[in-house]
C-alpha cells in the first residue's frame, strides 16, 4: 500500500528559527508536493518537485524553500519562521505529473510558531 | 485556469440519512475531478475520481459522485450516513491535459457532522 510519512505530527518553534519539515514516500513516485492547509482556505500548493533536485514554485512559495536530494524524500524549509506560518502542512506524492494521477497524502504536520 | 467551489462550509446530517455535498468547478473543457476525505488528525484519502465515460462514479466507503457537465458540478452522495463519515471533504479539479505537469486545485472543504 502507498505510504507517505511526515516526520513530525506536531511541532512548536520560535519566531526566526529555521524549520525543517521532512516527508518520505515509499512508492517510487516521481512527483512530490507540499501544501499548506488553513481553515476556510483549503489546500494551497507551496512547492512541488517532479524529479530529484528539481523544484517548482506553487501558489504561495514566499518564505519557504524545498530540497529533494533523493527521490523518496522531500523537505520543506522555513528559512526564518514567522507567526503567520503557523498552519497544518501536508506532503503528497503522485506517480506522474499529469493531473489524472491521484495524490497520496501524509498525515500532516501541525506547526506552531510562537 | 481551473477553480472549484464548495458552497457549504458545514453540513449536519442525522445518522442513517442521505448525504449530498456540492462541488462546482470552472474549466474550459471536461476536467479531471476528485473527492478526498480528511478524518480528524489525518491526511487526505482519495474517495473517487472522474476522468471520462460514465458520469456516475463509485468510490470507497459507499460514496458515489455524479458529473453534470451542464451544471459544471460533481456532487458527492451517500445513501445512508454512518457516524464514522464525520470528516472534512474536499473536491479537487485538474486540467485534462496529458502532457507536462498539471496541478490540482482544491476546494475549501465541507465539514460533515453526523448527529445521532
């Protein structure tokens, strides 16, 4: 069965810290995604990657960066955390980039920035 | 660009009653359509998807959805709701292009509450 694992379910950090959110998939999927989920706003795409070391900005990339050094791992980095980045972060993967490929999601990381 | 609207933020349904969650999309052609469910504290799970063909699609957990081109809708239904169906439901739309990367656009979600 498909498995997307996010390293932390809950995380509390301080303003100005550099924060790393890790995601690992075990399906040999080409594509990986980071979304942010906020009440009333649904899911918004931050960044995605279609291959190792390749990345593209999504709809809300400001304040974030990503890293994909290995196919199975996709990291989201908050360069200098701010309180407005308190949110639920969801990682997903899909086999290919076409939109008929279902995305498989991890359980999410609820991040609080104090 | 495609967009999707879920007009109901919350819906409360009695256990055993029928359910319909609304989803309207905007796209120039027939898109790919999905319904996902998110149980509390978990990620999203795919319920069903529509690409082409029969406009009534069956999914997991007894859910079905009907694509209506004339109404630009893809409503989710279940004939008899169980307490375990309480969750948040997301409709998503993607362009029906088979080249290059195509992103999904998600609706804002509908939270389903099930009363005893």
